[in-house]
C-alpha cells in the first residue's frame, strides 16, 4: 500500500538526528555493480555486514546484494533476496554444497520501505546459533524457514583474496535492483547492532542509523557512504578499500535514503503491462495491444507538494499522466477518463471514474513531446490542482494563490487522497522526479526546505514528496 499522511511504523523519517545524505541506485537492467578483490585474506571467521536497503523489484528471483567468490567455480558467501521475498545469508562450495544457510520467514516486500540489515558472524562461538546473528530494523531474526549454521571455526568465503561484489552474484546475472545506503563491512569484529543504529527515544518503534565513522573497520573493512558521485565505490573508512563502479554513473547517486525516503513508483500497484526501472522511477509500456497503469508510493492528504515528469517516449498519444483521488481506481490499476483522441498526457479523475478535468475537453493544451518536463502542483490545503510544462503553468496558473486558486485546473475532494498515476501503452515511457531524479537535471532547484532536485523552480510553499516533508507538512 502507499504511504499517506500517516506514515507507516519503521519507515518514518524524523527531521533531526544523524542524517544520511546519499544512497546508490542499482538498476538490474543496466547490470550495475561495485566490485573489489582484496589483495590478501584476513579474518574469515569473524566479521560484520551492515547496510540499509530499499528494494525496487519485488517477487524477483535471487537479487544479490553482496557476494564473495564466483558462482560454480569457488566457495561463495552471499546475501540476497529470493523470489518469495525472504532474505538469505548462505555459504556454499562449487559442488554446490551448502556450508550454512539462514533463510528468514520474514518477507521483504514493501517497495516504499527502507530496511536495515545487520549480520554479525563469529564462527569461533561454541553455540551454533551464536555464530551468525541477523537483525532487521534493530530486532534479531529468530524465525527461519531454513536454519543451518556453520561448524565451529568455519572459514567463510568472504574476506579472502577473491572478487567481492555488491549488486550481483559474480559468475551469474542475478543483479540487485533498488537502493543501498550506509554499506559497512567490519573485518575481525562481530559488532553489536547498536554500534550502527538505535531506536528513536521519542518514537521507540523507529530504528535509525548512527554515525559509524568511529568504528575500527579492520584490514579489509570498508564504509561506503556514496557521497562522491564521481566515485560511488569510494571507501571512507580510512582504509581506502575502494570498490570499482561498473555501469554506475553520477546519476545513480540518490538523495533517497534511510533518513529521508522519497516517493517512487509502486510495483505492487503497477499493471502487468508496465515495466518499472531506474529505482522505480521510470515506467515503460511493454505491450502493443493493451495498456496498464502505475502509481506512486506516497499519497497526499494535506499540504502542498510538487513533482515533475519527463516524457521519454510518446507512442499513440501515450503515456497519460495524472492524479488519482480514490483507492478503488488505484486498486483496479486503471486510470479512467483519458484524453479524447489527443496526445495530451495528463488526466484528472475521482472516485467512480467521473472525469472532472480532462485536457482536450475542459482545457486544450499542446500535446507534450519527448523530453518535455510536465510539472504538477497539488495544494491539498486549499484543494487545488495545477499543471504546467517546461516552466509554464497552464491556464495562467499561480500555485501560490492559496484559497483563490488562481488558474487551478480542478477542485480536489477535501477528503480525498491524491496520488500520481501513469498510464502506458506499447513502449511509451516516462521518468518521474519526486525530488530524487533518475535523469540529469540541468538547473537544480530545491524546495523551501532544501530537499529535492528539480528542473524548474518549486512554487513557494510547495515541497517535494519525501518523508521529512510529510512529517512536517503532510
């Protein structure tokens, strides 16, 4: 389900405390990875893996976050999500023969959530269950569908002189799809989970990151903060154990992080005829005879918010872009009331499929073309909707006009939940910018709180769709 004005426990971000500036966006279709081969082996029995993750592909087989070794040719240790959405931490030989396997009963299937995964390994422990401990959002996992532990003093495949890969299982095309931030590896110590995170004192169900720069990382340890867009594999632990970026570029640096969660498109509310990519920010149709709809992960119940959409490919008048106000249409996955025979890609609908505003009916506008930037401004405080293109608001709109609603295109339902929607046909395509874009921005405009990166100026009093803004204004 989408995030609305009430933020879901465990994914809410607070406006104060330790802030994480950046994440790295991995797109499985681009084979994005970070790789490093340690020059020498170190401690293979005791180490810590910690990272924050926001998944893009759900229900997809074997999305590897981290692995060491080459599949079918060396011993391999790996962390990955399976098609059934469990998290698996395992080690196996090239036979293959499993040396250990911990598969959670917990399902990780919320594409709007940031999860913290913490794995502490110490195979020297006498008690088997103490040799590997996994924590999710600060709580130890104790329920596993498969639970086999390594033998005492077992040497894992990690932290040895072989390729270490973030974003894939080396030797196979099992690429991770989503966002990673605060990626930490500690060589030689099984850290406590409280060394890297803590529960918020005011909201004790909310787990949040801590500054880890003071940790002793060990010989092959590293800390990737993804703050250098020209070197996303830069290790800031002090060890200079840098990773090589493969197919990752500066645009894959994101401000969507575990301390400020931005809206994306929602694969759980996406029709089967749309393919999502680029961190669930690009929607592309995949069928020449039918169409589907996708929607955002964040809905608006109050406040004033702004976002942009870049037209990537126009085909037969698609994609249509618009906003929903009722969950029935959302669940049906059908953006009703499309523009009549025009190549206008913006539609406004409410419950029951009644069209209140439809370009080509109530307002005639020039059909957007490839590379046009469509601007959306939703004022839920005064229940007004504004639309623009390439820096100009239609209908001489003035989103800052408040209760007068100067140039607004429709009156919103005072009780409705407003949510972005895109309707795609054939290979029509759109890239969304809710504040952390997957495409290059030439100008760079933030909202009044300094969040977001937009092509055009954000109207005064409007904000990007991220959880820090929702916590304050939503």
